[in-house]
C-alpha cells in the first residue's frame, strides 16, 4: 500500500512570504514612484528657466488678454460717469490651472487558492510462457514418444502515489485620489498671490 500524501509538507513548500509580501512591496514601490512622478511634474510644468545648478528659477505664467466695460468719471462732463471699453491682461501661474495627479494605493487584495489532490496508482504486469519439446523414437515394430512441457507465470504489481497541484493566484490593487501634501498646498497658496490683472 502506498504511503499517504503529506499535504502539510506540500503546503510548507510554498513560500507564502513571497506570495503575500511580493504584491505588498510592489504596491509600496508603486506608491512612492507615483509621489516622485508628481514632484517631477510640478518642477517641470510649474517652473522654467533653470539656473546654473539646474534648479527652477522662475514660475511659469500664463497670460490672458481680454476686454471689458469699465465705468469711470467723464472728463468732458464733470460729476458724470461714462462707460468705456478697455483691454486687460490677467497672468496666473500655469500650475494653478491643472489638477495635480495625486494617487495613493488604498487597498491590496490577495487571493491564493491551492488545490492538492492525492492520486494512488497501481500497475500490474503478468507474463505467461510455454516451452514445449517433443521427441519421437521409432523402429519397425516399436515406437516411443517423449513430450516435455515447461510453463512459467509471473505477475508484478507496483503501487505508488503522487500529488497533483493546482494554484490560482490573483492580486487586485485599488488606488484612489488623495489630497496633496501640506507642503504642496502651501506652495499653491503662495502662487495664488502671483495672479495679477493689469490694464493694457
């Protein structure tokens, strides 16, 4: 009879540290990479004209030009007002016009299903052999026959067992939008003060 399968040993051979820890480490690395990508994005999009050391030197501004009606005193008629059409420009830091892509990994779901099946095998081999030999002696009056038969039979039975392994592995990562860090909020507040309107 074959020895029973050792399922505990089979499960112990699985490196659960890598199976579970691998996706978690990858999620942390992806989160850090996303944060660094946003920092590089702010530096490359929000600033221009680097100095000799390659550091940002000037805020990238966007200027809009438009016209609107303005009420002002009428110099030809003192004490009265008039409405005139004037041209203005409005400059605002470019970084304030776009949404910063801040994301964070908020959940990692790992699903591992292991199916172990013990299969017992049995094989039987049979062999049957016949070896016959006949000898005949005769004369004019007397005759004789010798008949010799050798038979053989063998049967071999082998038993064993094997374990079939089936794995199902799924990793689901969910990332959501997060609020910018406090330092970024202070930077944006400082850039708001640079937004100005001027009459052309």
